[in-house]
C-alpha cells in the first residue's frame, strides 16, 4: 500500500550517530569542495554517487527549480544511479496549472508541506495516488521523499530522493539525507543565481556580449575592434500602426515580427545587440569564415517567416507588414558606451552607420533588402544580385554601389555553399 505523510523536515544533526564520519565528509564536500563547480547538475550527480558510496541507497535524486527565464518557468534536474550525467528538463510558463503538476508532491511542497513521503507495496494500489506514482513504480522504487529547499526571501524549491531498497530508507538514511538539506539549499541557490545573472545578460544583451561582461568588461570604454557583417532591420509604418491599434495588439504584432527576424539570426550565429523600438541591430563576427553566408541564410529564413506571418495578417483582414534591411561589412568598436553609471554594450563605427543608411534607403528605392558592394564582394554573391547603382548616403563623402536581391526575397539557392 502506498502511504502519504506530510511532516516537518528533520533538523540537521538528528541522525543519532549514524555514519558520523561519512556524514561529515558529505557535508564538507558539499560546502567546500564544490566551490569550483559552476553547474548544479554536475554537483547533483556527484552527490548521488557519494551518497551511494557512503551506504545511503539512493536510486534517484531530483531537483525541481523555479527559474527566471523569458521562456521557461522551471526546470527538473534528475539523476539515476549509475548515470554519468543528469537529465535536465525545462517547463514552460503555465506548467504549474496542469493536472500533472497540481496532482504532484511538488505542488504540495509549494503549498507549504514540509515533507511528502511515499512508500510502495507492489501488491496493492490502495491509497492516494499522485500522477508521478506510475513512473516511480515502473522504476521499481520502494520509497520516495520530497523536501523543500528553502532559498532566501521565501523562495522554495524541491529536492526528492528515492530508493529501490527493500523496505525503503531506514531512519538512519533519512537522517543523513535531511542533514544535507541546508548545505544543498545554499549550494543550489548560489548556482541558480549565477545562472540567473547569465540568463539575464543573455536575454538583454545577447550571448557573446554577456560573456564579455561576465569576464569583466564592465568599465566605460572597455571593448575591442572586430570585423563583422552588420544587419539593421526596421518595421515599416509602425507609428501609424501603434496609433491605430490597441496596445496589446501592437505588442503581439511586434513580438511576432521580432520572432520572425530574430530566430533565424540567432540560429545562424548572429548576435542581436539591441532592439530599437521596432528595429534591431545584429552582427555576424568575421572570425567565423561563414559569417556572410550565415547572414544571408538568416535573411532568407526571416523573409520566409515574414511571408507566413503576413499571410496570417491578410487572413485576419490586416495589412501585411513591411520592413527594410540594410547590410554592410567592416570594422566596428564592440564594447561599453554610456554615462558613468549607465552603460550600453553595443557596436559603433562608420560601418554601422552605413548599414543604417542602407536600411533607410530601402524606403526610397522600394526594395526590402539593400546590401553594400563591400558585403557583396566579400560574400561572393554579385552574380546573384542586382546592382542598383551608386548612391550618396548621408554622412559619406563618396557614393557607394548598392545591391538588392534579384527578386524581393532571397532564396537559399542564391547563397554560395
């Protein structure tokens, strides 16, 4: 029979003399020797292995963490005995409203339970059943316990331990596991906050810029000069749309547009440095030999995504969205610019200005994408482009040759391998 008990978690040091040396070694390892390990999943794997070596028969350990991420609400890190790596599964926003979650020990812990303990007897199905019970039974487990991991400011996460030992965990086993909770809470909170800091930077400045900032590029003027293919994109007639449409509809429109443009850019290794109202600035560093080709692939897929998005707009009785893209290549200053207290990690330089001027020129020549001769030559795609002639761009003394796709939309066949 399955039994369910909610009770207060045992306090550290209540083990009554069970394996004092091993318990001390486990706590010393968790508090001291993990300081150079960045990732909590690796710590979980080693903790499971050390518990087994110490005589605590864990067959499965999991951490359930509420994370701060633009896409994911939470994550589960799961280790099974004998596995060299932990399994990581993420959960989207709204997962906490599903029947699976609501009928789970995790929900009970989240609602305030100090412990959920499950004992299994394969001969009976009587007793309350959580949605996870079938999975636990199928793994041959005999005992399961879920405890809260208390982080600062009342943030509560969950750790679970399970065994396949006949008869389940002994009182001594439970005491050893309970003793680990405060140390595990501290260690997991540090890693979770480190991951949050990285996620926050990646979300707002991109993965490459975030690496630079985390590596110490936090002073005004710090940065490097890099060669890059530059893409600047802007949505057409956004002011009129934002004046005429309800706010929520405008936000939905912008999100759909940015998804269409951004996902291909990131897929092909581009770095979006900023969103500028209804526009974006992205670079493809020339340290990648395929940077120009990757940029063109990104544009081709973005245009296809915009075509699909516009088909939905037309179906709903809305006008299709127009856009302009300017592309150039050159050296840019990549680093921190701003006031003493407020910095922006971005790129500046004449090459960025030219890309911006080309984007503006799309309105005049009525072509959605314009590319400079410098980019076309470096990419080796002149034979697949239409030369629109020379244009004098604002801020430049000499005119530059401007190219467009032979059709309004680029096809993959037109991009060199």
